[in-house]
């Protein structure tokens, strides 16, 4: 569904929300400010327990990407695991 374009008619068909007024938009505040008790109950991600990974860009062959993506979600972690296994053996 990537690249799906929705028309205004599509949006009108599924939305019964009225447009916001300028005053409503100006009066908006962040969720945590509007509902502090509820925001405090929402779990957040804590500090990482394991060493951080480094973000990088790498160019891989289409065959490698296709192979790892075929396994579904987590394909980048599987590439990382395969590379770590290779490094340990060399």
C-alpha cells in the first residue's frame, strides 16, 4: 500500500470530524500538559541495557537484501547477527 493516494472524497467518506477553528488550534497544548496523570502512566522506553548500535549507511547487493527481507520483520537485526558471526570467525 506504499504510495497510496487518498482523494478528498475518500477522506470525507471516513471522517465526521468538524474542521478546527483558529481559536481551537491556538488553545492546543501537548498531551502531557493536558493530561499529566494519564501521561505519567504511559510506559516509556528506559535507558538501553546493551551497548548502543551505530547508525550508518551501507550499500548491499539486491540478493542480500531480498534474502534477509524474505524472513520478515527483523531483517536488519539478522544482517547484524550474520556480520557479527563472520567477524567472530575472522
